[in-house]
C-alpha cells in the first residue's frame, strides 16, 4: 500500500518532561512559541531506550511509553498479515476509555512481546486534535502509523495509507506539527475482492479509498505501529477541538 507520509522536522535537547492532563477547557485559538496551540492539553512522551525493559508496567500510568530505540516493523510489511501473529514490540494498542475516563497509559512497556497500551476518549477523532514534535539527540527518526485488523477477513492487519514521520534534525528548531489525520484516523484503500467482509461492512464495491475514525466498528484491535530508527523522544499533545 502506498504511504503518504507527513513530515515533521524537529530539534531540541532532551528533557525529562512531566506529562499531565490539565484542566477541562479546550485548546485556545492562538499558538505558542513552539508551534502548538495554546490551552490545556494531555501530553504523552514516547521514549526510545537501547534495550528492552523487564519490569511489569501494566497500570503504570506515568503518561509515558517506552519503545526500543531501534526497532519495530515497517507498517507496509504488516499489511495483510494475521493479527494473531503480530510481534507487538514497538506497538501501542489503542482502547476507547470507559465512560467518565479520558487519556491514560494502561501499559507503559512497548519493548516486550505484549506491547504497550493506551486509552483515549471514544470520540477522540471528532473531539480532539493531536500535535507532535521530535526531541533528543540529533540524527534519530521514527515513523508512526495507525493500524487495525479486519476481523471480518480472517483478522488480517490493515495499516493506514498515511503515516507521521518524525525527524530529529541538527540545527532545526523543535516545533509541534499537527498529526491528527495520521494518528486519529485510518486511511485505507478497500478492495472488495481482497477484504470482502470489510467492504461489505463499509458499503464499498470495487476498490475505494476510505477514511475511518479510531474505533470504527468495522475494524478491531486498533494500534499505533512505531518504527523507530534512533529517536529518543517523541512528544504528543492532545487538545480538545475548538
């Protein structure tokens, strides 16, 4: 599947930033000096580490997730493969939050065979925006792609045609860039011959491009695939849509 990749160039020293969910107000209409909107937000850090962590991090909601500094599969290589065979290293499972809850890390360790887990509001695609910037030692990069599986078609994995690509480039100021389309939606080219179950669920005949929100009921087991090539820190901020 041909990927349309959104590029984010970023530069800044790595900081041990605390991550938090602030207030209940939506994002302001202005922007800050780092390119992000002004206003309250939830911040998540994805931290690259040189080797896997052995500690059990289930329920360890520190608003950060650990991934291998160099690891993860390319999203294109996952397309069409069975979800049950997925190596979950450097993947982040996405779950709709229970009523009354919001963003939260359910499992902070994406360096092991079960991957990490993160919950988001069930209506996140329509009610929130997300912005990203790459931080850390210059030279690293990563590609983040939204994927899911078609339980109606033998559970094969389908990854979005769009990905967010992050670069930590020396001499370039770190700035936030919107990645809502890449992380809160999944763009697919649906072929009624290759995935007849999904095509039927979506009312697609022949071959058609579709954009689905996170947690659309025609797919299941949504996750972010994180293909990391030396990026030490990637920071996401979620803002309530105006």
